[in-house]
């Protein structure tokens, strides 16, 4: 019973919440009422049995709770109980379909695009999306973003209020504005994904649960929107990176670099899915699609049977194209690593000149590795020390210390 209800939560939360928001235009009431309906289900289903249509049962229960709250608010305010939503909105909520490009559109897309509104900061948008669209509990979101529950609860409350004050409509933008909003939503999803694989302060190197939720979000978006290179490439990129999750650390939690990972333990079904997603867009997508370029880079690692068989010149070329598109110093740093693999450490070191990443330990860490390969051990030791001083993650700091110690052993 618990597993069945958890499955309904996972699969139906976003759809049910979207229907409630479409009908009542109150995110706060809709979210509370839906949570209450799941709690009621946890109490009554073991006794009465699972209803024939669990989502319909939950939606009905949640609607009743919203109406009860609206009545209470109306009485408290000494107003007429304006509880009946206008006919057009009611009909829309019941139908919960619209058409864009001749394709049926679920109300969840409205919810995704609402959470990705440009008025919200990127981290707030990512947290709100996880909460509203995927139903991730506030406690879990706080843990995933490494903040306390009260901090995350306050952040979510501010985000909801900001949308309400701004009067953001619960609607899909017109065809001219939709592509840009989809790009914002994709950026929000990728932020959540990279938060799972970007080591933060503390003892945990990876938070694969957050990355998995971000992948689920992109799958929802792809289900609801017409096919396009942005979401296809983004999902492919995520799958390729996520496919290595079982090999990124040792059982003791130590960092395992890409060349040392056991490729037989990569999730090859996810790699195959990613490569299939990329196939229609290679050569046809706009050249300025960063997710496609990043996914193509990841695919070169995925298809190499061994580390020494990696097509580093091809990867270096793709990074050069990506740097031209983005102008990102992080991309330049990654390009330097690829060039070093293809043409030697001195070529990679030359590309590091002029990169500015204040407070980031990755630049001195890469410099240290390339100096070590070039035989300049004294300079490498100083760079390892600089990287360790800047690094906030215990696992990575321990790895850097071991590399530094190896210079004098």
C-alpha cells in the first residue's frame, strides 16, 4: 500500500497540482490541499482499499479541501463566498488540455513554465520546480541544496509570493515567447542536475538523488512539448553524465577520476538512449546549441572502450566550438584539459593563461596536474596547495592532499 501510494505521488503529483492551480489560481491552497489529500489516502486506503481511480480520488479530496479553505477565508473576510470559479476556467481545468503546434498539452507544462519565470532567481526556480512539479518534499529539497529546512521553506515561500505579487499568469506563453521560456526551464533543470554532481562543502561528493529528479523533470517537459534540440540534447547530456554514477567514487567514498572508472559498470542502457536522442540533431541542430555540444563531448567519453581510446582531438575541437558559443571560462578550463590530453601538458598550460575563476579551486587543481605532467614539481606543489586552500569539499580536498603528498614520497 505504501509503495503504491508513493508511486501515485511520484507519477501524478505534478499533474494533480497543475489541475488544482488551473482551477483555483492559488498555488498555496492547491499545494496544501493536495498534501492533505495524500495524507488522507495514507490513513484511509489501508482500511477501505485502494480506489479504482487513485488520481481522481486524490483530486476530488484536494478540491474539497481548497473549497473549505476558500469558504473559511470568505467568512473571515465577511465577504460573499465567491467560491465558484468562472465557467471558462472551470471548463479549462476539467479539460486540462490545450493545443500548441497541434499537440495535446498537459497542465503540468504551465506549472513548469510558471516555476521557470524570469522573475525568480535560478536557485529559487529550481527548488520551486522540484517542489511543485515533481512533488519533492521540502525536507529533501533542503538536504539536496545543503541548507536547513527552515531556510528552504522560507525560500520556497518567497518564490511563491514573488510569483503572486508579479501577477504571473498560469498560462503558456505565445509561440514567439515560448522557445525562450523553454530555454529558461531547461536551464533550471540543468542547474538542479549539476548541483547533484558539483561537490559542495561538507563530506558528500555526490547527490545523485537530485540529479535523478532533474532528469525526471526533463522527461516531463519532453513529454509535453514538441520535439526540439534543446530538450533532447539536455536529456542526452544528463543521461550520459548520470550513467557513470556507480563508478565515480569508491565504496569508501573516495573520488575516482574518469580514466580510472570501471566502464563495465556504467549504465549502458542510458548511454544507448542518449545516443539515440542525439542522432536526429547531429548536423541539423543550430550550431549555437550548447547542450548539444556538451552532449557530443560526453558521448565521446561514453563510446570509448577504454580511457586510452578516447578521441581527445575531437573533444578538444568540440570544446573550442563550445567556448566560442558561450565565452565561459569554465569551458576554457575543460578545453585546456582536452588539449593537454591531445597535444601534451604544455599546450594545455598555455590555454590556462588569462582564465579568471576567483575562489574556484578547479583552476589551480588543473594547473597542478598539468605542471606535474610537465615535470615542474615545485610549481605543481604550490598549485596543489592553492587548490586545497580553496576547496570546500572534504573528499576532493583529501584527493588533492594525496596528490600533493605523492610529489615528496
